[in-house]
C-alpha cells in the first residue's frame, strides 16, 4: 500500500472511527449494550478488512497465474506470430513463462519444433528472448519451453511467440518463479 493510497483512505477511516466512538458513547449514556456491540463490530470489520488487505499483499495471495492458449498457423502456413499482453503484479520478482505446444486435432506430436519467444516490459524494453528446439513427449504435445526473467515494474507486459507448423496451439502460463 502506497502513501497515496493511505492518504485516500485516511479521511473515511477517521469518519468511521469518529462515528463508532460516538455510537459507543451513546450506548454508555443510554445504557444500551447493543449500541456498544455495533460500534465494536464496525471497528473490528473495518480494521480486519485492512489487515487482510495488508496480509494479501505481504503473502502475495492476490498473485494469480496468467493462463491462456493461442492458435498455431493455419494449414499451409509455415509459421505465425502471436502477440498478447499479460499482467505482472510485483516489480523486481523472478517471473516464469511456460509454453507447451500442442499437436493439431488430437494427432500425436512427432519430430521436433522450434519455438521463438520474447517478453517486453510496459515501456517496450526487451527482457527475455529465447529460441528452443522442443522434442515430442510421446503424447499430443511437445516438451514445454520454460523461460525465466526478472520483472522491472508492475504492469502489462507483452509476450510474442513465433509458432511453426505443425503446432495446432500453444498453451501459455505466466507466473512467479517458484
């Protein structure tokens, strides 16, 4: 949480605390314990929510993997280049891109294919570039291509993949490195 965020939430928090304090004293003055219970419950809920927000950032519970798939080249094309964005939640962390080429139409993957990929940060700076020849794993896919890179800033990154024939689609997973 940044100072700007704290400055934005400070006035509503102060108003809630003043309201709950007034509710508490009203309960004391009127000898109504239910008003005091409401005041305490409101404070616990507000600060419990803030605590969970801080905890989710500290333990990175809000970090979800980016998972998608992208089609390979049309029949008769040698290759196709696919570009798409993915979001990185934390700056200066090790990120992992895993690309798994799948054979077209349930056919067994045979031989080898060469995948080419690159990752650019939000400003367009090249962070990772990789070219690998992947062998068949005996099923309908080739072995995954795994590339690690360090994120520079939080934001939307750009992934570019060159997919050769006979790949039908490529399954993509972007996540923090384990």
